[in-house]
């Protein structure tokens, strides 16, 4: 059933830019120029909410899509549009444009601020974040201030001296915003000299 609503949504919004979809949240995320601004799930089109339109959505008694993650409900920023908007495509498009603008703003903010949590940095996982917390490094900013080498030494101190050098490369890559495998041999050598190995 979602496919029909998805196809109608894509057809309607094709003038906004390059519209594509992919499976998300048990339905289909709708993207314009690689930015998600709508969701089709349970045979309904949902539009992204933000400062400019969320109060209006709530006034109209529109409901956000809720899905379960590990058994817990997660409330999304995507509100189901009323069926009446399909009869007034000008209104639907006006709302879609607002949602797209909000999604673009959110994307720009995210790109400028970078990841909020250590686990969201390249090469790092939740396990690494927990290890760093145990070593006294609680935030991305703190990790950036300490640097890869100092963070690695803190991990060795709090965990074990036999910590693999792969962790150092992962930390260095994370702070450089790239995969650990592309760290240059010169940079690796420099880190090893400073480490005394």
C-alpha cells in the first residue's frame, strides 16, 4: 500500500529537485537532493516538522510517526498530512517546501557542528566511547582537546598496557574525520616516536 502513496508523493514533488526514496523507519524516506524531508509509512505521507511548522501541525491535530527501537517508542519529527491536503495540492506543496527548507537547515547545522557523541566519529563505536569515558574523556570536544596520542595513553592507563595500536590509528582518524586506513605512514611514524615505540 505504501508504494502507491510513495509514487504519488514523488510525482507531486518532482519539481522540488532530485526526488529519491529508500527504506527507513519501516516505511520509505523521501529525499530531495539527498536530504530527507518526508516519510511514507502506514500508507500516509508524513512531512518533517521544525520551529516554523510544528505548532501549526499540532493545532491541526496532526500526529508524529512513532516507531519502536529495541522495544522502546521513538517519536519522529515527521507528521502525517491530512487527506484533505491531497485535494489541495497547492497547500500540500507549500507545506512540503517548508519541510524541505527545515530539513536543509538542520543538515547545515549538523555539518557545521559535527558529531555530538564520540561514537558518531569515524572509526569509533559505542564500546570506544565507553572506554574513553572510563579514561575520563567524556565528549568530542574533550577528545579533540586531548588529541589522539594523549587519549590513547589515557586508555592504556585505565584499561591495559596491551591495548592495540589499531586503537591509536582509529582515534587519529576519528579526529581527522577519515578512515584510519588512510592515515599516512609518516603520521603513524610520528605518533609512534612520540609514544616512544
